[in-house]
C-alpha cells in the first residue's frame, strides 16, 4: 500500500499546496453539510420510518459517538501511508455512506449507516487539518486554519439554504445525494496535490512505532484532551439549545429576521458571524500568537453575554448572538493550527484528530447539564452560569498552556535535537534515534 507521489514536477510541488489546503477545507464543509442534513429532516425521517423523534435524535448522538473511532482509524492510516490516499478514501467512504443513508429502507439500516458515517466524519478532520496545515506556507497558516474551521458553520449554512429548494423540487432524499458532486471535486483536487513533505520526513516504519509515539506523549495528549473537551462545551453550550431558548422568549413569537421566522433567521446571522470570527481570529493568531488570539476571542464572548442571554428585544438578541458566535468560532478558528503545532511530528495525522474527536465525546453530556440548570435557574441564567465557568476555565487553560507558534513542520523535533548534539557530549549519541525519541 503506497500513496506517496515522489515524482511530482517541481512546478506542481511549488503550487500544489493550494489543492491540498482546498481539499482539507472543502472536505470539512461537506462533512458538516452531510451531518446537518439529518438535523433538518427530522420530521421526514420520522414519517418514513414510523418512529418518534427520540429515535432519529439517537442516530445523531451515535454519529457523534463514533467520531473518535474514525479519528483513530483514519489518523493511524494517514501516519503510516501518507495524507493523500487516506483523505481520498475517507471522502469516498463517508459520501458513499451518506448516499446509502438516503436509500436505507428501514430504520435499522438507517441507524447503521449513520454510525458508519460517524466513523468517516471523525476520521476526516484529523487528516484534512494535518494535510492542510502541513501543506500551507507558515505565514498563511493562521488564516487558513480559520478557513478550515469556518468550513463547519459554512456547511451548516449550505444545508439550510439547500433545504429551501432541493426537497421541494427533487424530494427530501436528494439532500443525501447532492454532496457527492463536491466529494468528486475534492478527490480530483487531492489527486493533483503533492504529498505532505512533513509526512515524508517523519513517517514511521510500522504501526507499532505510531502507537508507541502516542503513548510517549500522553502528557501533551491529556492537556489537549482537556482543552478540546472544554472548547466543545464552549461551542455546543452556546449553540445546541440556543434555538430552543429563542422560542421561549415572548417577543420572538411572530417576529421575523431577514425575511425568515426569527428562530431560523437569527441562527443564519450568527453562523455568518461564526465564519467571520473563525477567519479573522485565525489570521490574528498569525500576528500575535495562538493563545493570545484565542483569549481575545474569549473576551469577546464574555462581553456578549448580557445581550446573548438577557436581551430584551429581537435586535439586542441578534447583536448578542452574532458577537457570541464571532468569539466562539473565532477561538475555534485557531484550533487546527494550534493542535497541529503542538502535536508530535511522527503522528500528526492521528494525534490532533483523535484528541479533537475524543474531546467532543467527553463533552457530550453538556446538554443534560444545561437542561438540569435550566430547571433550577431558568433559561438565561442556566446558559450564562454554564458558559461563564467554561470561558474562565479556558482562559486559565490557554493562559498557562504551551504554544509552538508557526512551528516548522519540515524539520522534526528529533532532528533538531540531533543537530544540537556535539561530538563531545558523552551522554547523547546523535545516531541513536530511539534514545532521543525516548527522552
């Protein structure tokens, strides 16, 4: 099994990074689109399979639960065999499973398809992010990190727009099929993109070396797992129950925003804020550093809370929600670059994706926590108290944490250590890779 393309002409190698980065970004957009299709088709799926809403919601939960397994599987393959082939395989896999979801004749088969889709969804982020960040010029890494992460709310928006005309003209099943055209574009672009030079220089000879490297960096893994679990609480804690919160506000009844029912129009607007935040704060991180940029975005979240949770009119709620998601996704926009820069060179395909998806899994009970707080404190204070704790926790995590801003992926840390070793040093032998790696 050999995916590497060493024979690419110099002109392709010099400019092909754009195809690699575009593949990573477009794949995450497609991943989000295919995920939110089910969210928008709850009623149609309930009618087709003659089941209640909890049964369809359960398929969404199982999709998310399978994401760490996908990150582990595809990330390991990407570290062993390169970025290109596994990325193509992952896109083809989750697109095929999405099509099968739309064709599933029974609820059981639909449930199985969504579990299988979760494996592909979880696998893609790690490969796509590592391929994009390794291929991008260092001076553009922050901006492109924001573009990568901004692909998720953009996929959400595309799914919302598609719902306006595709089911009406082609039937709701077509929502499961339309993404396949973008999947073909991604596959073609990846074929023409060069393999990651960083992977070529740090590739591991066996799966045993890959898992050994993972266990050797458990300290970094634990820190990043905590970081991603709390970041997930920030994101999902401000998004998942917010449309339901909007419905509970008396002045929302009958209100319209951008020509839509306010409870739909407001999420459209704050997803636009999310995209703007991801790209702008991602670029800001290139100038002032990853942690400082994230902490500034968290400050934006803090100042938005009064309008976001306690706004007394539609206009104030719109402003508060827009600023909140600009800050939330602004902080998240730095994550692809930050995680990849902190990840061990030898397992950059596995490490960031696995820790990202495992963090999502660890944080999965947050909706139950917020629902319990709502029963005791009411909606505004439930959302506020939860997010205040999360934001303060993240300020501490990032304030005290490490950073490797604009790390050179083309030079492994082990090689840098070897370069610093002098022949007179009696304790270190520069020819002993295993000794250096163990230290």
